[in-house]
C-alpha cells in the first residue's frame, strides 16, 4: 500500500490531512516535560491548512529551487502534507506522501544518533568514554583524548571530509582510512561538521550491537515505529516513487534509488553519515515519537470522521534521551547530541523556540522539532537533481519554517 495519495499541482494550494493516533509504550522514559506553548485541547476541530506556507513552497519550486518537494507538518499528532512540482526532469509525477527521498545527512540524526543513544541507554556505550575504548583502530596523535560525545557534537578534531571513495575500494578500507585520518585540531577545541566523525561512530554502533547499522535500525527503530518506507538500499520495486538525485560525474549517470553521497556509496550504501531513504509520513512519525518521549501530549486527530493512521505501535522503543540540550562543546557551539539547535541564519528560521532540534541534508532535506509547540516540520526535496550546483534551498528552508510558525500562531487559526 502506497498510503493516501495527495492531489497536487505546481502552483495551486491543495492539502490532505493525515491523522495519527499516537500510542506509545510506558517504556518510553520521558525526561522532564517542556511545557507546550499551545494547549492541544484548544486545537480547532476543523481541518486546518497552511496556505501561505504552501504558496511559498509552490513558488520556490516553480522558480527552480528544486524539481519538487513534499512538506509535512505535525502539530500534536495532526498531520498536514503538501506536495508540489515533479519528481524529476524526465518524470512529471507530482511528489506526494508516498514519495521517497534520499535523506543525505538526515541519516546522522534519524539513523546514527538513534542507534547511538539506544546503545548508550543499553549500557553498551558511554558518551564520555574515549572512542578508542570501543574502536582500537581509531589511531593517531591525540586520538586517545577523543570521546564519543566529542564525535557526536562534531568537536573531535577530525577534518570535515576526505574523498574515501577515490582513495579506497571497499567499505572496510574506507572505514580504516577514516579511523587513521589525522586530527586537524585538539579534541574539544573547535567545531567542524565532520562526515569522517560519523563514519567512526558508525563503527562503534556496529561493534556494540555486532550488526551492521542498517540491521540495528530496522530492528530497533524503523520496524517498531512502523516506518515502512525508511531504509538503506531501497528495493527495485520502490523506484517509481523515488525522487532522482544528481547526474553524478563519478558514476556517470542520474542516480535514482542509489545513495547520492559518494563516500556512502563506497561503503556499500550503508553508513551513519548518509544512506537512508524515507518519506514525509515516516519522518513525521519519527518526530512525533521523539516529542511523545519528551513528554508532550498527543492529540487524537480525525479526518473526515475516521482515524486514518495509527502511527506508533505499543512496542515503540524507549527514547528518554538527552538529545535536546546544547552541549557547549566547544564553548558557544549550537550542537546538541547528534542534532543541531536554532542559531542565526540556520534552516530553523528565526521563530522556532531555542529548545528545538533539527538537521539538514545535502540533497535538500530538513527536519525541525519544537517541543514547546509539539511541532514537527519536515521538508524533503531533491535540489541536487540534476546538478548539485543548485544552491537555493537554504533560503527556502528558513522561509518555510518561519511561515509555518506564523500561520500556527496567528489568532485566526484558533490556537489562541
């Protein structure tokens, strides 16, 4: 089943509401709840829309910011999804709730951070232990001073990137080269967003669970949450609903269903830094799960008189994790554990609360979660199709985040 299709056009504003009844296990050990700024009991009973936000996205896609996009908003478990544009230059299909996108670096938070925190919660990994305790192959000057936490906040001292895909020939050799790459700076002294650090963390997760990270996540996160369209290495029968990415020079073809990131491709398509594919409904489910574990109440939402989705199963995994707080490593950094938090000029825009967490992906993806509003904003695009030289999504992400908050908070919406 491909879900509930959305009828879309490039310029018109059309919406379908997906509703969710959130049921989650008592094993979800919530932290001290952040008090919502919006009382879910006061949500209006009528179906709400975000016409101004939809118009901004429609206009951005029509002007070439990306071939197509799907926006998802969850407010206390009530979902709103809007698709616009087309899948690709040679595919006029309008993106919708079933469209699968290459998440790129959203993999770091949806996948790697979740797996790491489950390992921490299970006592398999200590965030403040040296990485060498779990990965002896992580060798080099000052690397004995690098903790797991430093790697999670991108303050390990590792450089941002190197072309592993050109320097190695196998997943194992790519990991080994990441492990032995020299530090650029002393650990804990400088923030450098590092794919290499995420590759090192991937190995720690796999060593802890004695499984490849795709198996860890399928069994412990995506399966229990019912995220049936989220995985590494999507099967061939998904291809018609996968948005293509770049006409990529190294592989010499337009990629569709293959991970865009070259280093992840060298790692057989499975890494903690990139490789996941997913849909807007699955990511809204994920965001709702994190909010519910944080202690926010969920609203039982109905559309057209019936519940159309039971998004969280009773066996949903526990997630009472400390991922909502800036770590201040190094001093002044905006990074939380794995996630980012709002800062000047970021994709969060200017209106989300300081307690929010979020992340972006190189292919044109983003997610932001605001616990004070019970709000999840997911924007999936393929802005790198057919070329990565298209750099217009940064401003669009900020505009969308601000527009959602403005429409959500406006008095006539019935929230006040």
